[in-house]
């Protein structure tokens, strides 16, 4: 019996050792290989990248063209301003040349005509009520270009009325200044001196949607409504 038990134990050990050897000899699983990329997707990815690049380049070209168009528009506006300023200078020079050509006799006749008219104009003030351009329904005449106006009109550009070209049309006085004829629509105010056209400094200004002739001697008083005529 002892022999049989020893033999059984030996066989059991041999079986255990044999199974361990088999397990030891079993190869370890190899690492899983990365999946290979689909060769058909690589050209599509490169194509999309190129399309994005082309789209960005086109957007850059569009922005550059827009900048160039804006710069050209600015140059055109600047050229238009320069042409307008040159026309204004030419107009002013023409006026100055015409005034210089007036003879002493012509100036004497003009001043005499002004004296007669403004003396008679005092009668117009008796029943006159002063009105603004808004009260008249608004100014609907010609408006001077802003650049030209700033160069020749406003409080800084005053003048003596007596030395300007002057005429009476339909009983309404007109004077020329800065290359334009102005029609005087109101009689001069009571508080103006009777010889204001000789002694007072006046100027043309645009206030409250209309042109007025102001007297520098009365800086806080309203002006006479005037309108540009051709």
C-alpha cells in the first residue's frame, strides 16, 4: 500500500510539473498592430487642406481689393474737393478783377444809387414785422458749398456794403459779394444807423436754415434775411 501511495504521489507531481512546463512554454500574446490608414482618405485630406488654403487666399485678395477701392474713393473725393476749391478761387478772382475794373465814376454812381435807395428804405420799416426764415416757410434758394462758405463768409469775413456792386431789381436791392448776388428781403432795422452801408462792418452768415446779413455793431441782434439769386 505504501508503494502504491508513493507511486500515485509521484505521478501527481509529474502531472503538475508537466502542466507548468506547458504553461511556461506558451508564447506571450504579441502587441496588437496599429490599424493601417485607408490610403483613399489621404488624398481627400490633402484636397480639403488645399481648398481651405485657396479660400483663405481668395478672402485675402478680396479684402485687399476692398481696401484699394476705398482708397480710390477717398482719392476721388479729395480730387473733387480740390476741384471745388479751385473753382471757388477762380470765382473770387473774377469778382476781384471786375471790382478792380470799376472806374471812379462808376463807383460814384453806385454809391449815389445806394444813398437814394436806403433813404427811401426807411419808409418800409414803419409797418414791418421781422421774420426768420423758418417763419417764412424755410429757405429754398441756392446754398453755398461749405468749403467755399468758410473761406469767404461768416463773422470773420466782414466788409463794407458801400464798396460792393449794387443794383435794384423790381424794387428790391441786390449786392454782390464773394462771387454771388444776394437779394435783400428786409428793410434794415430801426436801431441801425441811417448810414450803416457806409460806416458799419457787415457779414453774411448761415443761421437757422437760412442766410442773413448781420451788423457787427450789434452782435446779439438778428440779421436781415437775404437770398442768393442768379
